[in-house]
């Protein structure tokens, strides 16, 4: 599998010790495995609801950019109408366009009835447990970005590719969909620069509180 062409050389990335990475990976596998077993009955109900609510499959896949610029397929429960990407696809012509770019808007007509609930409760993220188990994502990390965005990264923003993308992260506990792209990228770089096992635990703890309130999710 080829990497995204705009990804920099190894010298542009942050480096972490093998022990840190092994510990993070062990936690990811254990927690994701437990959550997958506990939520498996819920998956069947969600998939049935999605299929009954609108035409199309229950699982949404999309190419995202992961560790060191390697592309991978992300899995989520479908929350939009079928072929929603044909209606809107992120268009960023240059790096200066990125600061105020916003992916999601309130009242987006592409979002289905089931999708609004799934997004509000973050249940649409459950299939990403599979991404964690296959090693393409982590529990905590930068937002998994689309190639159309990463090709315009500055050298500083490329630091977010030094770690696996996460299901949750600093941006998710500090505004979620209310943040523009520039703010999200800044939180991601801050996370990479300050990363530690304890930092991950702190973010995970705050994530549960944010998901419970539903703040910033749409």
C-alpha cells in the first residue's frame, strides 16, 4: 500500500520510545476487545435501524490517512444518505484555506434520522473498534483525516501523523464538530507534542463526560 505523496521524511515526525508504543498498543487491544464483546448485541440493532431508516448499507467506509501518511479504510455506522459524498466532498485548494474549513454543519440535510441519534451519542464510532484491533487506529489520537486535507499540511501539522489516529482526542473533548479545521489541527499537534500514557487516560476520562452530554456533536 502506497503512502500519500505529500508526507514528509522521517525527520519531520515526532519520535516515541518502543516501550511507550508497546504499552499504548496493549491498552488499545485490551480495551477495544472488551468493548467489542460488550457492544456486539447493540451492533445488530443499530445496523437494522440504519437499513430500515434509509436505503444503503449500514457500514460506511472511507479512505483516511494514518500513521506516517499511510492510507487506510475507516469503518463507521452510516449516518448520512447513500452516496452523500457525491453531494459534498471537502475541497481545499491551498493550505491557507484550511483554517476556517468546517466539515459538518447543523441541519445538514444529508444526515438521516438514525444518523442524528448515532452522531449525538457517538455510537456511529463503534465500528472503529475494528480499526483499533487491526492496528490502523488507536483509542486516543489525532482525528483520522482525508487525503484532500493532509496534502496541504504544513511541516508542523504533519507531526500529527507521528502517531496512530484515534477514535477520540483533544479536539473531541474541546468542541468536537464546533471546531474549525485550524483549531482541530492545533489540538492534534498539541496532543502529539505532549503525549504520554497518562495523557491518554485523561482524555479517555473526559471523553465519557463529553459523550454523555452530547455537546458539540451533530
